[in-house]
C-alpha cells in the first residue's frame, strides 16, 4: 500500500507540473479551434496544429487559423483553379515554411517550459498497475 501511495503521489505531481507548464504556454501553441470568423469567433474542431500568423481566408468572413499539412495540400488544388499553378505553389511554399517555423518554435517553447510528456507517466502507470494487481490478488 505504501508503494501504491508513493506512485499515486508521483503521478499527481506530474499532473500538477504539467498543468503549471501548460498554463505558461502561449495560446497559439496550445490545441485550439481550427477556424475564426470576421468577428473573432472561433469554431470548428479542436486541433493540435499551432495557430499560424497569416490566417488563410477560405470563405467570405471565414479564416483557417490552424491548418494541417493536409489542409495546405488541399489549398493548392483550390488556388490552382482560381489564381494559377505558379501562385498556388508559391503560396504553398510560404505556408509550409511558416508551418515549419511555428512547429520548430513550439518545440523550443515546450522544452523550455519543461512540459512533461506521456513518456514521463508511462513507467509510473505500469508500476501502479502491477502494484494494484498484487494488492487485488492478495485480497482474493
């Protein structure tokens, strides 16, 4: 039971450390809604992609603010039809570069915030499961 308490305490500490580090992250680094309208109202699914600086207008009054790599590929086809292949591929190149820069910066921010990852919890969870299994078997 002491081992179980110790493991639960270590897991709770990781939870607190994660919450404290997460609270320090800039909003654009955190998961968030994929779209924003002309009034600043966000909508759509919550995605893990970082918010880009140059929002992409997809409809009248509607912007894609957290595009995925798949979204960027889809935009090539749409833009090729409307503005031509050369402009569409230049836009794609610029957007991919921005995405790389944002992902690189987000990684640096995560590291500096010392945000715990699932790798930190896994060994504790495995040990806790073993201890709880042993406790359950002892009371059978």
